[in-house]
């Protein structure tokens, strides 16, 4: 869609001061009209005072009407028709008001009203020229044809400007609607992804509680026989409880969606990365897995790493054009992990506008749980690169 030219400094000034613009339009009519009245009163053959007073009243009425032409353009056009049936000495000046009113109808009303007003103005102008025809002067048909040309010019200019204004208004409405729909879709994607994360985290918390219960029962059973082993078991219970509380605090800060209960299976972790990479290799994707450092034992962190790699490789499979190299890098350190997935199968100009939807939003939500960052952008040399960092308290 071809966009209109943005307004310049002059147009912005008149847009910010509509009343000043309305006053200027009224002055375009009232100044020459007032000069004509003064000249007719002080000339060698002054016009009758009654005629001057009548046209002065019409002048004030039409000047006030032109000042409010934005709000009532059709009514203003009807009022300007009064000026067509005045004496020949003033008809040309009153015609200025009608041209301005016809332009206003085309700009501030609609095209159909503009052309209807043009047709009515043409008929009334022809009738007025015929009624005021003076055999000693120019024939009324000549006068009427000149008036029609001026009316047509005002209508065409007004229709062109009005269509431009309505086109810009429709573009602004469309942009606002698309922005609302984008925000709503993003919100729905976030809600859905958070609900899915809540279902996955359920297993992590349930596992921790099961371990705590088993350790507590064991500690109670061996307490009379081996106090040291019982104390060690209770320390494990405390450590597991602290980890569970940390996970719950993250969940309460991010997730607030109630979801229907559904069957849940054990969630994958870092140990399943080799199988994941192998499944993508079976499709012909040349994936290389690089792992370094002591991998986190936190089940939820392992799940997040697995999902990040899974989503990134899925995007490579969908959007990359015959890549020859896909590298998955997992660098772990105490309390932190860095995940990088890069490929050489997408041009930066294409990659920057594709694959940035719900999948990216889901990855951002997962990384945000651990206070990390996510970057998805064209690679340094070619292809596409996803880099995520995670911060966590790992089990000892």
C-alpha cells in the first residue's frame, strides 16, 4: 500500500490552529466583499443604500457560516446559494463564498454530497444568470459557463483533498486496529505459554515434595538407630524445600492462569539432548551438539534448556534454506548456563521478519523466569543466531 506524504511544517501549523485557518478562510470572502461595498457607496454613481445594506447582511451571514464550515458543510453550502440571487454588482464576490463552501462539503462531508451540491449549484447559478441577464452586457450563457467552470474546479480540488484526508484517516484506523490485534495476540500467546510452563513445572514441584516426604519418613524411621544419618536426611529435606520454595516464588510471579487438568508425562532434560539432536539429524539437518562445564542438576533448568534448544531447532528446520551447519552450544558454570543455536541457512533480511511469533514469546517467558536474557538476531557473518542466558541456584 502506497503511504501518503507526511505533513510538512506549514500543514502541521494549520492543523494545530483550526480556528485561525477558519478565520483566514472567512477573510478571503469578507475582505473583497467589504471593499466592493465601500466602492459602491463612494463611487460616482453610488448604489442604493438598501442594496448595500442587504448585501452587507448577506456578507456577515456567509462569513459566519464559513467560519463553521467544518462542522456543518452542507448547511453552509445551502446558505451560500442566497448570494447567487443578488445584484450583478455583488454576485461575483458572493460566488467566492459558494466556492469555499463547495470545497468544504467535499473535504469534510463525502464525495456524493459534494457532487450533489455541485449539480444543485450549477442549476441555481444558471437560473441566477438568466434572471439577472442584461442585454447590454455579456450574455447569461457566457456568465453561467464561467461560473460552472469555477464550481467544477472547486469541487474537484475538494474531492481530491477530501479523499486524501479520508485515506489517511483509514490508514490510521487500520494501524490502530492492527496494533490492538497484535497486542491481544501477544497477550494470548503469553497466557498460553505460561499455562504450558505451569503444567511442566508441576512435575518439578511434585517431585521435590515427594522427595521431601520420603526423606522425612526415612529420617523418622532410622532416628532411634542412627542419629547422624537421620540428621543428614533432614538436611536434605531442608535443601529440597528451599529449592521448591524458590520455584514456587518464580511461578507465583509469572503464572496466574488456571488450566484444565491433563495427563502429564516426565519432562525431558539435558540427558535427552542427544536424542533430540538425533531426531533432527534424521530429517537431514546437520546439527552439531557442543557441551561444556558442569551441567545443572535442577530439573526445571534442564527442562528450560531442552525447550529452548527444541524450539530453536524447530525454527531452523522451518525457515532455514538448506543450511550446511547448525551448532548447538551449551556452556554451563555454577549458577549459570548459556545456550546458543546458530545456523547459516537464512539471509539476515529474510530471517529478521520470519519465525518471530509465539515461539519467540514462549522462549522469552521461559528465560524471564530465571532472570536471564534472550537474543534472536542475524548472525555475525550469516544465518540466524539465538542466544539465551539463565541464572539459577543449582543443587549441590
